[in-house]
C-alpha cells in the first residue's frame, strides 16, 4: 500500500470540466454541479480497493452533514471492464446518497494524473483545487473534513449547528 500524500494546491490549479455517466443513468458535468455548490468533493475509487472502502463511510457522512451548507460530492469509479459490472450492485448495497460516476476509460483520471485509488480532491465552486490527497489511512478523514470546512468557509459555530441539525434529522428517521 502506498503512503498517503497530502497536497494543498494553489488557487490557480483547476480541475478541467468533465461529463461522466452516473450509476443512476444520469450524466453529470462538473461545471453544472459547481453552479449549485460552494465546494465540491471528488473522490476516485475502485470497487476492490480496501482503503477506498474505509474512506467511503466518511464521504457519506460529510455528504449528509455538509450537503445543506453547499457541499456537492462526486465519486468517480476507475473500474475497468474487468470489475465494472460490480460497481452498481456494490453502490446499491452501501446505500450511498451521492452520485457515483463511471470513468472506465480513465479519461478524467488521466486528465488529473490519477494512477490509482483513492485520490480525493476538494474544489471551490470555480473548480480550483483547495485540497488533494492520495491514499487513505484511518484518521486522515479529519484533515479531509478540515479542508471541506475551509472550502465552505464555515465557522466553528456553523459546523456545530450542521452536526446538531444532522443528529436531529437522524433521530426523526
């Protein structure tokens, strides 16, 4: 396993626009997602990637907590024809509520020089990279959350309020 690499980008680095089909059959375009977002989390993963499977529950939690504050999540599968058929059933079994997109030809992965998974980006709504991390080990979700909070421009009080609202919503369900 490769060690994680943290990279905090300059505001000038941008993720190029892309369009990919989702597991849900819809087409997602980064530019369109950004219009409705304050920040965007993009994660590249593979269905047989153990670190990816450890990271995904944290991404789901961040999607639930920070979605109301303007966080949009796009998870991009790097699975090729060998494992592509496993993606949709796996996603359904996990009950993720964020879009999962297919990149079987690695066009978007290649454009961003992503060679393996997981690779996580946090962007502002202009597509500028605010955070980039390769790999995942337990505990690194804290730095990812800090990057999300910073990209959203949230205060400590606003974060507490979002967690309280999320907890109250979960009690009601």
